[in-house]
C-alpha cells in the first residue's frame, strides 16, 4: 500500500491559463514582447495611502495575531462602507475578515456545505468556485447560461435545477468571465427563490466597485440571509496583500468564528491595518480615477473586438473582462490562445478555464493593460486572424 | 426548511482560552493588571531586518500575486535552511509557501485525506489539528500519551492503534502543549512504521528552532515521504504576517500545486519578501539571543512551578510551554484557570483545550512573558494556591 492523493484531487484541475502564463514568461525571458491580457489582476500598484498605512504599521514592529474575525475597526469600516455605498445597514458582527476572497469561500463553504450536497453555479464561471465545493466533497451543479439571461442564473433556472441534495446557489455579479450583472429585481427574485427552497445564497461580489454603467446591488440589500464574499484585491488594488471579507447570516456567526480561529488564526495583520486606509476620501477619489480608466479601456476593447469580428453577446458592465465569441475564427479557442501567444505575443485566457458550455468558442480578454498596449495587441490580433 | 450550519461544525469547538482572553481583556479595560501566560505567541516584536525588508517591498507599491507555490527564491532559501540547519537536502520544488502553518495544514489534509479516513494524534495536542481533520470530514483517532513516551506517539502505539481506515499519523515535535520532542531513533521508527503501514506521516515542526537542550530532528532526515509543516511565526517571530510552509512527498507535488492555486491564489507577497530576510547571519544571531532568553525563562518557570507543588512529568525541551499537573490543588483545571484570572490576574490555558486525557488535571503555562513578569505571576500564583 502506498500513501495516496485524496480522491477529491482527481476532480480539481489546474488553470489552463497558468500553462499559458508560464509559456508567456518563457517567451519574455527569450526577449519576446508579450502583452498580458490573461491575468485577473489590476495593473495599477496598490494606492499610496494604503501602502503608507502598511508601512506605518510595520514600523511599530508589532505584527501580532489579530482576533480571528479580524480587527474590530476594519469590520466596522466595512459595515460603514455598506451604508455609504449601498444604503444598507450590516451588523459588523456578521463581517469576517479573511485571507482574500479565497479565505471567504473556504469559510463560507466550510461552515455550510456537507459532503454530497450540491451548489448551483452558472457555466461559464470562475473555476475556483467549483473547486472550493469539491474541496469539501460537495458537488457543483452547473447550469448553462447565455445571453438570454445575461450569463446569470435566474429565479426560474434555480427552481428548474433545484434537487433534493441542493444546498445553495452561487452567483457572481459582476461575473468573471462575462462581466455581466445580476441586478435589481432579478437579484431579489433569485435570492428569494433560493431562500424559499430552503437553501443558501452565496453572492460573489468581489468585483463590486468596478462597475461602469449602473450602480451594483449587493445581496445584503435583500435581507440578512445571504452569504456575501468580497475582497480588497480588485477594486481596492490589494491583490498580493490577501485580505477580503465574508458576511454571514446571523445563524452562521458562531460557526464562522470557530472555523476562522482554526483555519486562519487570523488574516495578515499589516494587510488589515493597510486596508483600513482604503476608505479615506482621498483614496476613494483615486479609486474612482482608476474606475474611469477601466471604463475607457472596456469601451475601447469592446468596440475594437467587435470590429475585428468577435461576437460579444452582452456588453460587460463590470469587472475587467470581455468574454468574446471567437467562433468566426476557430472552433478551438484553447489552440487559438496558444497560437496567438506563440505567433504574436498576445496572452489571453481560453474559455475552457471557465466551464464546458460553448467554452471552445470563447476567449476571455482582461483589460488590465493600458489602452496603448491594447491597441498594439489589437493590431497583432488582426494580423493573426487574417493570416 | 432552513439554511443550516454544516454537520462538521458540531464537532469543531472554539478554544476555551479565547473566552479567557476575552475576560482578561475586559479586566484590563477595568484597570486590572493581567499577566498573560495563555497565549501561543512570542512577546518579541518581529526582528528589525524582517520589518525593513517588508517595508522596502511595500515602498515599491508592487504587492501583486506571487506564484501559488510561493516566491521561487523563498522556496530555495528554505531548502538551503534544511541543508544548513539539519544537513538535509530538499528539492525546493517540494516546498510550498502557505498562509502560516494553518495554510500548510489545510493544504496537507486537502490533498491527502478522504472523508471517513482517520488521522492518529496524541492526546494532549494542539486543538486545531483535530479540527483540520474534521474540516475534511475525516476522523481523529486520539491516543492517550503520558510521561512514559514523553507525550509522544511511538512506533508501537502507532501499530497498536492502526485501523483499516487510518490514513496517517500527525506528530508534533516539539509538542504543544508539552514541549517534548519526538527525536532521534524514535522519530525514525515512527516514520518507518507509518510508511510500512502505507500511511502518511504528518510532521508538525512549527516550533523548530525553539529547542533548548539538544538539536531537533526533522522528519525530512528520514526519507522524502513525510509531510512537514513549518512556519515563520514562532522561531522567526512573524506571527501576524501569516507565512509558513509545507514540504510534500514527490507524489503530492502536482496536487499541492493545483490546490494552492485554488484555495490561496498565493501567500501574502510582502510577508514572503520579508521572510526572505530571516536567513541573514545578523538576523539568525538575533534569533539565537531570543532562543537563549526563552531557555532562561523555561528554566526559571520550570524550577519555580515545581517548588510551588506543580508536577511536570517531562521537562519540556522546546516551544514555549510548560504543561503542568495541578492536581495537588484542583481536579478542575478549567475552573482553576478561571479563578486564577479573576482573583489574581494571571491568565493560563486550561488542559481541556488540548484534549480529554487527564485534561482536568493540567494547565498550560506559556513563557511568553519576561522573567520579571513571571516572577510576579508566581507570587500571585502562590498566594492563590495557599488561599
């Protein structure tokens, strides 16, 4: 007998984009110029106010554990953020600071999901979501979605796909990879449907703030029973700091407290203190400038991808992704992405990283590069598809 | 139907010491002087070289995600540390940087443990260990240990307690709460036994470096098939930074890579860069001074607890804990700890945080306070037990 890898790992795959990224870095080492539109990370540095707050904390030398649920003042600052941003009152006692949204997902599923239970998700969606469910020996029930529902689950889809072993529904708004929203009445109907069925609604709101045409709604606006996952990574520009949060329903507060003690001890202390500086007026103004830059990039990339013959079923309203149908050029987007990198030095993410449904006809472009760089990428892309 | 907490949470308890800590803080707010000997955190600040490295990285503003497995240069530095410290060669490709030892445990059990499988552990041991197993719906098989085996599992105990659904054995050396070692031939026999039985050996080495009388052995000295959990928190003085590591057997490298991508994305970037500064000669000299201070504290506390009438079955050789038998004074160490805090403002951890076996007769003292403060604590303790 031999020590063996756990069964769950058979169902957990590496991201295809990681292979691409490795290859991109190798090409760069060989002197090639690569334009990175594959990575889900803002290209801006962390805002100066946040950097300064982190450095000030480090200067004290006192980087000790915090309470497992996080710094009380940060939990309160997040609760105030919900009032200011959405007009929604949230008890800070329901806000748990986590090591990134990754930690928030760990905590959310750890306290709620039993082995064998199902979580419903849209296909396409972010690949980690399924893998968190698999980590706890749950099952993901993927529901194919398209332009007719703006790539989102609806109350009807939820009802049709609910099973005896369904535990809940995970919705991401804005969605990665499509950038579409579940908003307004649709969000309320979806939440109400899940709660009527007795399940948990997990709302992935990690791209909130990066929304361009209409205000985003939080699940917290529709009662106190949703799980809300958010993060300082994307809008607040703090990816490498690893600090996010989870809001849980009252009935899960005690469980979240216990599990956080055990699996995190606490979230990085310097990152928590730095995150506190995110909510100053000056910093919020800086983040607004960045949001407008992302919006200009979206408009530029959207317009030009359409011109080149990509189809984009729904104009993305948030995050920094465009999920483009490349079936005019290929029926194998994975090979397409690989060749595009090799021949033209443009890195994008193939659809298969986000699911199975029409994945081979789609490419995800991240507009985490400047408009100048994207213009160059578009020139190369045009040459590539006209080859 | 109502959304419900996952079944696993019924078996996961909060730490009793957390209630005590809350109460201690309340007493302090009321103006009482509390001597903290309950907390598993060094009282020294993070070393200056590490602080400086963290601040230098922050100054760049570039706190982006790293590779999921960690900064290549940090993985290499840890591999070199094994050569320098233990004369053991480890492939850096087997070293995964994690958010603290907590992350290392998540990763180790996530890639190896199936629901329903058992992990064997000593009682007493660190309470999180059992809870990590429960998180993945595994079962902990506790084996009562005492002074006859220096509170450690032995090859014989492992064989006697092995079951058809046993997955492996977790050993901690130095142990929390007892400070005892599994060392030399005993370590080799235990590892060989587990591998002969076809299981996984999980070696918790997070207190390595804080060892006072003999060199500590790493499981890595006895082949490439053990899982080794370590951390920058304790010896290196970086608790709040959340950076640790896991060494996995070759057969688990691919799984560890995949799971780390999914559940961490990466370990805090600034913490990883800061940790790199741990291995400079000057910093290691500073850590040696701290080690000698801990040793002096251990000797002071050990001698004086014996004088007061506590029994200490094995003189602790590492970590910063003394697990003292208080049965001369009480058969309810939980109540004893509570009253000691209320009456004398001395905070210690009751045995029941570490298991069931003779837990009510034991108290854990952490010597994370200065000798002066401990002298005052001993005065109060004497008054308390002579009341």
